[in-house]
C-alpha cells in the first residue's frame, strides 16, 4: 500500500524535523565540547545552529499547514508538492556549510526528489528535481568562482580543497544524467508496483466468473451509497435479480452451460444500466444492481429494461440455445435513515413477491 498524499507529507515533515533536531544537537555539542569546538569556526557554527532551529520552525509550520489541508481535502496533491520540493533544501544548506564540492554530495542532493516518487502519486516531482539541481549547481559555481566560502564551517582548511570551475561541468555532464537515470528507474519501478497493486486490488473486488463486483466489495458499495444518500438527500435504488429456474439449466445441461448463462446475464445487465450504476454478483444466480440518484419509478424502468434485455438474446451453449428470464425486486430510499441490510431486505422481499407471482417480472417494494 502506498501512502495517501497528506499522510506521506506528514511523515516527511516528521522525518525532516527529527533530522534537523539531530543537526541542532550536534551543533550544540560542538559548541560545548572543547575537543570539537577547536576544529570549527564558532561564528559559523552558531549560524548553523540558528539555521537548524529555523528549519525546525519551518517544518513544524508546514506540518500544521498539511494538517489543515488534509482536514479540508484529504486527497489534495498540494502537501506532496510542498514536501517534495522542500525535502532536499536542508541538505543543500548543510552541504554548503560542510563543502559542496563532493560529487557524492551533489548526487545525493539532486536525487532527494526521488522521495516524492516513492511517497506521492505526483507527476510534478520532476519540477522539484530541476529546481533543486539548479540550486546545487549555482551554489557550487558560486563557491568555485570565489563568491562563497568553501566549507565555511571548517575555516581556511576544509577537508577537501579540490574545488574548481570544472566541478560545474562534471555535475552537468555526468552528475545530472546519472541522477536523471536513477530517477527514471525509480519512477518505472514504483509505477510498475503501483500498477500491479491496482490490478491485484481490482481482482480482489471482482467475481472470478462474471467479472462484475463480488459480494464483499458490493457490500462496501451499498454501505457507502446508503450513507451518501442519507447525507445528501438524493434517492438511491437497489434491484435484486434472480435468474428463473437456473437449477434446471445446471441439472439438464451441466455446470458449463450454467456458467455461460451467468456470464451472459452479467453482460446483459451491465449493458442495460448507466455508467454510475453498480452491478455485482451476490451469490449463485443472484445479482444486485445499485442505482445512485435514482428514484423508485426510474429504478422500475431500469429493471424492466434489464428484464427485457436478459431474454432478448439466447445463450448459446455446446448443446443448445437457452432463453434466460429473471425476477426483479426493487426498493428505493431518499435520505431515509435506513441501513444497507434493511434496503437489501426490502428489495429481496420484493423479489420473493415476483417469484410468487409467476416469475419473469418486476415488483417494487412498498
């Protein structure tokens, strides 16, 4: 499972706050311990500690902002955009304090937006990569030209003094293509995993034989649509369908013919409803139609259309051609305080009345 945008952004904020707390603790210890203080520039160290404290305050504010966005719109991509872009900046400044001339440093900073590919479903992560990479190159170029001090935290004797303008060209000609390739590989892997996850999730919701929703996911849909109808006051209808004399098909022509009949029924019913409607196999030869924003009369019309379509085309089996008929029970609500079990009970009771009245008909619940 992949993180929702807001939850992933909150996790990134939490990680970054912890990281900067570690930076601040390290800087404070370096100020206190003489063994460490003698190796760094104290004024720069104080700037470093102030920067770490400012990052903690900034990311705490971002954390609160994301909480507010999540409350208003849980699926907003704005938290992902904010975090993906800002995630590498503390490391950019850290690299300046400690020296930006390292190829490894440049690569690590430039690929931090890969975090966005992993955590967020966000096509704009590449924009963050380009911006951060541009900042790293400008920072390194400014140092190489003498506009900024190389590794100011360590004074005049940084650990590595190899910093010349060629660093700029190495980053552009070698570092950027390598980082871009790594990001593309990461994106491909993550996209493949997400596609497979979506396929597995979809298969887990589908009936293996007919391809319509299975009973488990259908129950989730019914509960969701009933709650939505209650909140919005929009009508909601349910139609329970049972194929007439289906046991006779299995007994006389075999289960293979019965399977073909079920597939035909699912295809016929699915072609007779709207795109917003839901069709599921509830079990055996019983199907359920869930019709959002559909009142009782329109649900009856839909059920009649499905009943006619069901028998309009015969089912061709290896042995014979079969004509299918079905009994339909209809129930509808409009903002009523009714649970999904009660709605199904009413539609099922109407189905029973259709069976008792001679089958192959539509009955609307009282």
